[in-house]
């Protein structure tokens, strides 16, 4: 161990300080040694006066020794000296450590500052003088550098490790720079040589060479000319080599950047996949571009009267047919998603494509939940087929293109976020198979999208055809004459370079000097070799290879930032989001004002009504209609049977009287009467009666359904549903078909009912007589009315009402009088006149001066005989009221035969049984089937937007619809603006 205060201890302390500092900082030994000696002298007990203690050090340490430390007590029997030595040793060690720390800090501060300043001066002296190269940098760069916040710039710079990977070969660039400097210097010298021989002589002299003689001037001039020509050729070759090397260096670092972007894309994909799997356990939110796309989707369905949907930005892709619009979109979307064709029109309607970033490369339609995996060829084919089907479905009959927009979203790693609308290609001539107005329709669709002041126009021009054949450039110039929102894209540059004799023409196009239109930027791209089977990766490789070897880029005709679809997509995305940020808040204010106006109108016109849109009103009407259908099941059985019995008899009574009762009544005895009745009833039951019964039941169901709907209408029902309910009723009735299997069972039931002839009691007999009287009286009344119309007014009406008979009525009246005399003479006459009787009546009338036709005589006789028969049947019915006793005793040969009463009882019983059967079928089956049909009709109407729009109309409905749309748009815009501010 070193003794405290010794020279070796001081040297050790000095070395320790210099080691910790990391620099060569030396403290003089003469300044450290006395201090150490004074410390030793003070605390070691040495009283040598030749070594006096250092007062300053002693005073400093005395102040430091006043710490609250209690020295340990000496052990018993050891005396005080050992304890003093142990205390002195501990204090000395503490003092040495404190002094070491003090001088470490002091030495570090002084030595570090000195070394840093010295290192900075050495580096500054090593830097070359760049003042003579200030001409390379324009003046505005120096002005701009004064305005740049260097602190922010320093923070934005990458780390040293990342920068080292991107730094070029400095030695190589230094050699090229030195060569360029010498080349420029030689160029200046060569330019001055043409001024004279003296200048040439001076330039070629070197300091160590003797001057040239005048006699050798011609030889020297010849030699100098050849040297100059050789030097020029060699300089040109070296300049070409330098340009090629610079181009290769640029492409090298471009590929390096692409590799880094690819790695970044893979990393982002992994992160997004982890988010999808829920590793971060955060709530999944819609992306910014998805929110914006939803706003555009709502606006596309909004009423165009407000014309606000045209003021939100979107990228509108226009171009001539087959110019490569779809191929450019596919390169931006990184998938072959659109239908392809050779020369024919494939884009038949606008296609809105929302591009966004996601972990998987997928596509999805707005109105469908299916995801198409764009990495699989079968899904790509299915997507192209679906797009083509939707396009053809949107085109109306007789048209070629449609203005209906197809919404599609595409997500994938590394895709730039934006909304593009692919429009049908502009054509110059309508070909066979197209509608006559196809050209005008395409122009109107393109203008409708481009006239939006915030729309970005992506003008696609085919570089492989003559520029003079372009149509779209003139159209774009009309919509955006100053080119403030137009980006020009020249496609098929590979074919253009091959076919054009002058490549400068391509340079003129991309510089905006060939077309009259103006644009924000000009780009040149290659979208493959023209094969539909090429993949996106192969197209990218072909594009990169082409521009790497193209002399357009090598000769400076095209700039590096103007080529490849990668640079194009970046530029379009930046322009799109810049336009969105500038205009979206203004559009939100417009919708806010529209919402206020609509709400004010509603409060003033419909203060007590809820704001129900068309869909909500339809649901309300649907519930009311279903309630009305259900109310049919609440009709009582007695009501059903009474209606069915009444309607069925009204339908079949004419047939019973004319075809059954009258022919049977012409017989002479009861046996023949009953036989005729049985035959007629059997024929009627087999052929007509079941059909008539089902028709009556179906009509009754319809009438009751309509009656309930009419009754419900009066109970504070909204008249806005009238058209809808009428349409639902009509469609339901058309769809409803009666169960035909019930007809066979009904026929059997009716046949059995008509076979029964036994009247068991007097009330049934009286009911049959009453039914017969009512029927005969109703028929007699109808017959009297018909005869009155035939013969005209009687004498009382003629005198009181001043009415006269027509000539035809006069003839009918004379014929009636003649036939009535015939009936008085032959009371038991048959239902038909004989020919000789017709001749007799006609001759009698001619004798009185009345010319009459035999057909008129027979027609008049038919009505008169019917009245005569009905009058006799009624009188006979009155006599049969007391004939139940004879019927019960089976007095067949009695003078009071009431077979006609039995007939009417059979008919009446058949009506009762049929009505009961039909009522059971109605309540058990048909009402439920009708309710099912009504539900199906309502469901179909609910899915048909045009049907609902046609059936539910009025200002109230339209106002509620506008309010709903404007609120939804405003909410979406506010959510989008909030997300946009958060992203900033």
C-alpha cells in the first residue's frame, strides 16, 4: 500500500484522473505533493518542524471532519494509542477518496472542454474549401435555408446507423467530381483556343518546355488540332461513361429504397395481422379512407337537387377507349381486378374504387360481405366476372353505358389511400351494336364527374398513337383550362419509343408543350406488354427494366420522378389528400346549413308528427296491414256462413229456376217431376256447382279483406298509406290460389246433401216454404220489371208523368195483349209456343195493323209465361203451407202434391252445408294462406326501392328522407374530419 502524502501516491492519483478523463491531462507534481505531505503531517502524529502542515488543506479537512461520526471505544487494556492509530487510518482513507472525487470532476471538466475544442479545430482544418462551388447551388436555396428551422431538421434526420447504410461510395464520387472539375476547366480552355494562335500557343506551353519557334508554327498547329480532336472525343466518352455511371448509381439506390419499402410493407403486414388477431387488444376502428368512402357512398344515393355531392374530392380517371385507363388503375391497386377485352368497350359504368392499406390483399363490394382474395387467381377471375355482371345489369335495355356507380374497396399492404372513379372510355364514333346516344352519354357522364371543382382529373393518354387523334385532352381542357387539378399520364411509352422516329416528341408531351391542355404534373408509365395474362409483379419488373435501359431517361428527356406507376400513385395520393383537407370542412358547413333549413321546414309544417322516412313509414304500414289480415280470423262463423249462403244462392238461383225447376214443373205427375229434378241436380253437382261455390268463397274472402281495410282506414289512419295498401291487396289476391283439392270433397258433400229428401219436422217445412216464396216473389218482381221495360209505361204513367211509348214498345204491348188472351184460354199451356200458335198471333196482329216478327212473339211469350208460372207457383206454395201432414203420411196421389217444396228444401239444405264447409276451409286454411301471401308481397315491396318510392309519396316523405340523409352525411363528415385532425 502506498503511503499517504508520498510522491508515488500523487503520481497514482494523477494517473487515475487522466485515465478516467480519457484524455492526456497532466497536473504538476509540485502542486499535488505538498498537499499530500501536509495531510500526512497533520494526522500521522509526526511533529517534525521541517515539514510544517499545509494550513489551507488542514483547514479544509478540519471542516470536512466535523461529520457526526462517533469513534469506536478502545478495548480495555489496550490504552489510547491503538485506538488513535485506528481512527487516524480510517479518516485518512476517507479524505483520500473525497480528494480523488473532487479532482476527478475538476479534471474532467477542464480536460474535456480543452480536448473538444482542439478536436473541433482539427476537423475544421481538414474540411476542404467549398466556396468556389457556390455556383452549383441556386440563390433561392440559400434564401430557403435561412428560413428552415435547423432544430426541427436535426430531429427529423435519421440515426447514424441508418444513414451509414444509405451513404454512397465517397471515394468513387470524389473521383468523378475531380474528373468533372478538370473536364469543365479543359472545356473553358478549349473554348478560348479559337480566339487566336497566340492563345493556343500559350495554352499548350508548359513551364518546363522551351517556347515554340515561328518556323514550326504550321506543324505545331496541325499537331495541336489532332490533339484537340482526340481530347474532345475522349472527353465525350468519359462524359457518357459518367452519365451512365450516375444513372446506374441512381437505379441502384432506387432498388435499395424499393427493397426497404418492401421490407417495411412486410413488417406493417405483420403488425396489422397481429392487430387483426387481437394481440394488442384494441378496438378496431375504420380507417380514414373508409370513412371518406362511406361519405361518398351516401352522397351517391342522395337527392341531386342539392348538388352537394359533387363538391367532395375524388380521383376521376378519364381517357380515350383502350388508352390504358384500367391498366393504370390495376397497377395502382396492385391487382388485375377489371374485365379485359381486345378493343371492345369493357367499362360500361363508373366504378368507384376505394384504396386503403390492410394486412391482406382483398377486395369487397359495398353491398356484399364476400371478400375476394386478390392473391388467388380463381378469386381474381370471380371478381372480374362479378364486375362485368354488375356492369351489364346496370345498363338499361337499349343502352350501351350506364351512369349507375359500382362501389368496390381494395385493401392490401403498401397501397396508397385514395378514392378513384374509373369512367367509360371516350369514343369518337358509335359502332355497330351500340346505342345511338352512346357517345353523348359518355361525354355527359365524364363532364358530370369532372365539373366537380375539387375532383382530381387523371387524364390518360395513349403514347403509342398520334397525339392529334386524342379526344380526351380537349374535354379535360374544357373542364380544367388552367390545369390546377389535372395530372397527365402517358401510357405505353415502350411502344411510343419504338414507333416514334423522334423521341423528342415524347419529351414535348411530358413537358406539356404538345397538347393545349395544362396539368399539375406529367408522368410516363408502362403497363405491360399488352398480354391479359401478365401479373402485376411481371409488369413492374418490365417497367423497371424498360426505364433502366431507355435512352429517354438516360438522355435526360424524362426525369426520374416522372416515370413508373409507383411515383404516379404517390403523387396522386398526395394531391388527393391535399384536396380533401382543403375542402372537407367547407362541405361540412354546407350540410350543416342544409340540415337547419330542413329541420325548420319540418317544425313549421308537421309539428306533431315524427320524422319517419320512407323505410320507417313502410314498416308502420306493414304492421297495420298485417293487423288487418289477422282481424279476418276474428270473424264469427255465423257471419261467414250467412254471407256465403246468400252469395252462393245469388250466383246459382237463376240456374235452379230456369234449368231445373221450370223444366221439371212441365211434367204431369210427381214421379216424372222427381226424376227430372234428380237428373238435373246430378248434372249440376258434377259440373258447375263446386266451381261456383269456390268462386263465391274466394270473392267473399276478398270482400271481407277489403272491408276490414276500409274500416281500419277510418280509425285515424294515415292516408299516406292508401296507395300502398291497395297495391298490397291487389297483389295478394293475384297470388292467392284456392286449394283445388277441396273441390272433390265439396262435390261429394253437395251431392249427398241434394240426395236427401226427408223433411223431419214442421219448422223445416215452413222454412222451405218461406225460402220458396221469397225466391218466387223475387223472380216475379224481376219478371214484372222486364215486361214493364218491354211494353213501356201504362196509361196512368202516361197521363200523370206525360210519358209516351216508343214504336217498339207499342208493338210489344200489342203482342203482350194478344198472348195474354191466349193464356186465358189455355191456363195449362206449356212453356213453349207451337209454330201454328205463333202464326195465329202474328196474323191477328196484322189484322189490327201491327207488323210483328215471330222472334219478338217468342221473346214476349217467354216473359209472359214466366210471370204466369211464378204466379201459379206462389199460389201453390200458399196451399202447401198445410201440406206437411200429407207429405209426412206419404200421400203421393193426393190432390195436394208439394214436390216443389221438397226441391227447395233440398236446395236450401245444400246451401247451408256448402256454406258451413266453405267457412271451415276459409278460417282453417285460406285466411292463413292469404296472410302468408300478404307477408310475401310486403317483403317483396320492402326490397324494391322503386316500388316503395312510387307507393309512398308526398312532400312529408321526401322531407323526412332529406333530413335523414343530411344528418347521416353530416355525422360521417364530422367523424371523418375528427379522424383527419387526429392523423395530422
